[in-house]
C-alpha cells in the first residue's frame, strides 16, 4: 500500500506509554485466540467482550512494564495514522456528497495492553474495536504484529482494512444505524440478536470496501496484490473459519460477524461499486446476506 507523502491524522491519541491493568493473566494475543475469535472487530460490544473474558477466569493482572517503541511499532503507528487520515478524507466527501451533513471525525487511540474507554476497560485480547460512547477507535499495535500467527494473514492493506472496518462502525453511529441495531438486539434473544450483529458487521465490511475504492481514487494507494491480501484476511475472520480453528466445529447460532464468504462478498461489493448508499444489509432476508 502506497502511503508515502500522505498526511497523518490530527485525531490520533498515542497512549502507549500510559501503563494499565491487565484483564487477562498472561498469554498475550496469541494465547487468547478464542477471545479474538469471539470479539474480533466487534462494533461497540466491548463491554460484553470484557465480561466474557472475566467469566472465563481471566480477571487478574498487574501493571505492565514501561513501553519503549521499536522500529516495527513506529512503522505501524505511522501507517495507522495515515490510513485514519484517509478515512477522514473519504468519509468527509461521502457525507457531503450524500447530503448526510458534516462528517464528525472520530478519534483513534493507539494503546498498549490495556486502556480505559467510554465503554469500559479494553485490552489487547479483545482486538481492535469501536466505542460509540466516546466515538473512538481503539487499537493495540500488537494485534497487527500478531495477525499472521492468530488468523494467518497480514500486510499493510490488511491492517488498513481493519481500521476502515472500525471506522465503518463510526459511520453507522453517525447515521443512527448502530444505536438502532443495538436497541433491537437488547430486546431479542441472544440468537436473534446475533443476527442483527452480523448485519452490522457486514455493513461495516461494505463501508471498508467503499473507503478502499475512494482512497485509491484519491491517492492511488493500492499496489498489485493489495486487494487480494485484504480479501484473504476477510476470508479468515468469518465466524465459520474462526470457530473451526478454535473449536473444530461451527456454531451458527453464535455467529455475530458473518461467514467468511459473506465478509469477502460485502467488502468486495463496497470496493467494486464505491457507492456508500448501496450497502443495505438490513433489508435482505438473513439467509440471503
């Protein structure tokens, strides 16, 4: 992915040197793959994710050692800040073009190990997430470093896809979709609520594809193979793929992000069309998503 000469976002808050408390006792991201499976790129459900970790007896921890940035982290920080700036440029124009009002830019917090958020305490084990309460995307850069070992994929454009997906949840928040869906989920059974969650996640994948299309149009950011890398990662974060990897079987009633085929298809649809208004994942029947 070409990012040379691109600006950095002014909305990035670097909290890596702020020590925190751990919810999970040891193991790191690789050791917590089941937690990543369940909560990977969840849209504002960080409180549930933390509760799941605590209920599994992972509720103890201590202070982390002082953070020292290395060359890889410096590179990933720069990439994240530039990609985030690209989402600002794209969605500012899309909101203007579609008459959605002024795009209210979210914040990006880059932290190490644990962080306090408007949705509660977050940890690296939950993966990147968006909190609508404070309109902020949270990322521990170790997630990017460990993507290859946890889900078997990585690369610059794959990292950008992760960021763009979380920003997609912010777009849903601004348009009222996220709150409406969460209100519906609160009134439904867990199984039916999961179906609403799948619709949210697939739409965020679509918005990530829309971002990728327009970012490339604006900046010529994509290099040969970039799209294939992102599609490969999308195929490896489907509920079916991750559950088979973690448990050896699928549990469709617990799907809350969508199957691999669905995630790939909705991301690619967004990328192929570039039309931000064509990502309706709520009207089609659930079986046809």
